[in-house]
C-alpha cells in the first residue's frame, strides 16, 4: 500500500528542485540589474534611439491588436446576421 510513499525523500527532491528555480531566478534578476546599469551608461543619442525603437515596437503591437480586434468584430457581426 505504501511502497512508493517516501515523504522525506520527496521533500528533499522538492527542496532541490526549488533551489534550482531560486538560483535561476536570482541569476535572471542579477542579469536584468546589470542590463539596466549598462543601459544607464548609454549616450543620450543611443538612449533616444533605443527609446524610439521601443516606441515603434509598441506602436506595431498596438496596430496588430487593433487589426485583430476589428477582425473579431467583423466576424461577430457576420455571425449575428446569419
């Protein structure tokens, strides 16, 4: 009945897995912090270029969402009429 029941081994395996997740999250946070630091050292021209590229990307994403929403609206109207 309890052949596969090993609570302490299961807890140890779970702790090891959580430790790996914590290490990965810590490394990601450390690298993100370093990226912010490096970006802070950009020249004003480079910073403006980066911000412009981010705005263009956001605008493209917004336009894509608008297009998708319009397609859904058109489809709903078409389904309602038939």
